[in-house]
C-alpha cells in the first residue's frame, strides 16, 4: 500500500485557473467600464432634472421666481440656479465625458411662483460614446428625463 499522499495542485492546473481568470477579466472589465459611463450620463441627467424640480419647489414655497441658466460656453460650470431676487448662485457641473449637444447650447428660464416654467425646452446630454439622455421641461413645470 502506498502511504505517500501528496496534496496540492500541479503546475498545469494552476496555469489553467490563471488562464480562465484572465479570460473572465478580459470580458468583464470593458463591460464594467461601459456601465460606469452609462451611469455617469443618466446620473447627470437625473441630477439636472432634480435641480429643475428643486427650483420649482423653491419658487412655489418662497413666492419668488427661480432663475435657471444653462450655458455650454461658461468655464467652470455647466448650469446654475439662483433666486431671482439675489445673486446667490449655485453652480453645477457634469461628470467628465458628459456634455450638452450642441456644444454651444445656451438657455435661461424661470420657474415662476405659480410652479409654471417661463418656457419649455429639452436639454440633450451626450457622453463620449454618443449615448444620449434628454431632460425636458414643460410650461406646466413638469420635468422628465428620457
């Protein structure tokens, strides 16, 4: 009877495990990177819509217009919001790789004290891959993301 019971893995078995692990990583890392880029785009659109909605709620609660300014030409921020009666601006920027389309998009609008918007429009955001998300503001004050 052989009493020599060696335990462990052979070099071939370890090489196969490393090879399989490398293949799995090779397929999963690009998919994970795509998920992150998509998340940045949709997160930026949702954040912008949330600021539109917050401006509307502030206008309703304070009775003062809320000025919202979007400009692709300013350096340092992408959009700002402030009460009509003050110059106390709040500045917001998009994640890296997310921009307006067209790049020179500029608009300004108000959320009035009755909850309505001064004009209706849609802001189209695009990432480096060309994926888009759109934030829409209607005259009624309804803000949607699609």
